[in-house]
């Protein structure tokens, strides 16, 4: 019974503990500019704003006040401007195919070739 109460107390404490602090709006503009120097115009970026919005978008422009991005959505949306103070996270999105996918594709091709060889031999 003591273990159950301890686990319950730990669970309640974890749920009531405040979340990690959010970044301050307007924090360190020079750091954002330095990070954006590494990202070319036209690159796909993962973006997080200070109010919690997340999106994948194409970087259209960058200047002293902020960035302009075009959200990558199925339904076209207009381009949006974000000041550096609104940004909470920004990184270049690079879509990679995992090794497991390569192995699966290779196995499927190998199986298809074997079936074709067996069907041709019979």
C-alpha cells in the first residue's frame, strides 16, 4: 500500500509541477540572425513561435526585423511574417530516408526479381 501511495504522490507532483519555462519574447535577436545566416533562402524550415504554434514552411526572406515564410500545407496559405521576438524555435528541415526503408525497398525488389525468375523458369 505504501508503494502505491508513493507512486500516486509522485504522479500528482509531476502533473502539477509547472512546465519548462518558455523563452522570453524578444530574446537575443543576434542569435536568431546568426542561426539564419546558415539557412539559405528557399530552404524548408521547422518553425515554432512563442505562442506555441508549430509549422513547416519555406523561408522566403530574412531581414533586420524578422523573416517571411510560406507555410507548407496541403491547402495553400498566404506567406507570413514573423519578427525575431516571436520566434521560439527555428531549424532547417531535412527529410532523410531511414536505413530500414532502404532495407525494405531492397528486400521487396529482390523478392520481385526472384518471383520473376521462378515464373520464367517454369
